[in-house]
């Protein structure tokens, strides 16, 4: 593949190749010499129009561990504030020799447009409420490394599905890899047609307590208050009471089940500190796995035999 824009860009073989490559990359992180020469002479641009901690830093770490040159661009403090368009910004970066552009943008679809304008590879690092495919890959990697497989897993994705690019990409990728996804949350935050539109077999439930005992994985989503008005979200207390994961609810899960969250978390809203910091939580592991998975993505886009 040339670009990674959507979870739907990946068939099962390609997704598995990325996860397997990430497992090899993870061994590099444990070595004394952490760098590989694979992308020496290549330039990766991190083009961030929206805030990020995990994604931006892990793409930077991933590119550097592969010996690529990294240019970090943040819209704040750039000529974007003077009105420069995404296209002109992209062409400027291309003129500086970008082989790959990793883009986060508040507008859904921005990475797709960018892919028409630049010669290099485009990686979607989160676009609006649309998709975040490398998050889905690192989540799948974490599930596979903790539970040994993806096919046949029951994964509950819980909370603000409506605004979640993480949920969309996870439904697409996990379905491709044979997991069964159930979307759980209040009806106002799960659009009626979303499950059917994303992938056949994806279920919907409005009752978290009934879903937990049959789940191998529960993935809590951040409540994105900045993207909603109060008609979606009448009361934080009511939301936590019905859809927050606390200690007693976590104990309804099977013993082997894991708890995930892409971060950043609203501690006390969708997840309590007791759960977030428990041995079942993979939240910190997800961040560490993100570096290996993004190394694998950059390696396969830029260093593989498609160039
Ligand atoms: N999970 C995630 O995308 O986090 P950031 O917004 O910090 O990158």
C-alpha cells in the first residue's frame, strides 16, 4: 500500500504483516542500540493541526528509531494562522523533500485530500470524527499480544462512539481480523446505522452490564465534550453511572479480559482510577506498542519493496 488513510485500506494479510513486523520492531526497543538504518535518507513530516501527545510523539520516536529525518510541524505558530491552506502547506513540505506525511486534522477527510496533492505516502494520524487507523493497529497488536489471537475475540467498544475516530477504525480493522465488535453506549452517542454501515456483524447494545460478562476486551472511549452539545450529553453523573467502568463493573468481566483506553482519559468519567491503574488495564502498554506499530507502518510504506 502507498497510503494508510483508513482501517478499510488493510486486508487481513496486510494488517497481519504490519502486526508481525511490529513484533519484530518491538525487539529493537529492548536492545542497547535502539536504531535501525532502514529509513536513512528518508524524511517523515509530522503535520499536526490538532493537539496530540501520544500519536505525535510516537510517530517521531518511530521515525527516529528507523533513522529517518523528522520534521515536526504544528499548525499553531505556523503560517496556517495567516490563512495558508492545507494544500499550500503540504506542497511547501513536499518541496522540502517529505517522503511521508503523517497528518492529524480536525476535518474528516483531510488526509484523503492530502493524498491527492503530495507525491509521498500519507498516514492518517486522526481526522475529525472519522478515522485513526494506526490507533486501531496498536490496539489490535495489544489484544493479540495479551490474549494470543484476534479471530473470535468479543470486543466491547464503550461510550462516545458518535465522535470517535478510534471506534470507527477499530470496528473496520477488528472485523477484518475476525473479532466480533459490540458498540455500547447511550442511544444519542451511537448513531442507529453506524454498526451496519461499518462492518457486517457489528452489534449494538445500550446496556453495558449485560455485555461485560461475555467480553474478552472492553475498550473505553473518551467522552469528547469538545465535539458535542448538551443535547447529546445531559449529565456527567448519569453517564458515569450507566456507562462508566468502575471496580464493581470491571469485576463482571471474565478473569482473562483486558481493559483498554486509547487516551487521553477523563478519569472519573468513563473510567475510574481503580480500573485505569489495575493489572487488567493495558493503557500504558498501548502507548508503548504504538511506537513499534508506527515503526512497522513507516517501514512498510517507505522501506518496503513498493518503492
Ligand atoms: N490516542 C491518541 O490519539 O492520543 P493523542 O491524541 O494524545 O495522540
